C-alpha cells in the first residue's frame, strides 16, 4: 500500500474556490481503481491550510491517477487558489494494523 500525505496552502481570498476544486477532485478520484481513500481536510488552526491524505493499493494505480483527466483539470485550477507550493510525500507501507 502507498500513502500520500501533505499540506496545501490556500490563498485566503480563494478559500471557496479551493474547496470547490478539492471537492470535485475527491469525488472523481474516489471512483478510481486502487483508491482506498482520498481526502482533503481543513486545518482547524490555520484556515489557509488543507491536509491531503491518500491511500493506494499500488504504484501502478497511483501512477494512473496522475494521468487522469480530473487530475489534469485540478492542476490547471491550482494557480487560482494555491498560495505557495505544498509539501507532499509518498510513503510505502508494508504492513498496517488497528491501533
């Protein structure tokens, strides 16, 4: 399993645009083969910050996701609402279990 996690910094004046774009891409991505979860969440202490959390079954499926039309559309919209480059990392998980 792969986990993608990161931070997205949003322009204060474009908060509503960001929420709309993130909501659209979440809905489409969750339909993709291999997508276990895909969520943008607002930070409770910083209204200009969103957390990204994704789980994927395989690298091949994650790679296919990057080529999806809704991802291309999301990337085209990012200049409207992204304040500065985000910090996103990928984690390769060999095991998971309940806490």
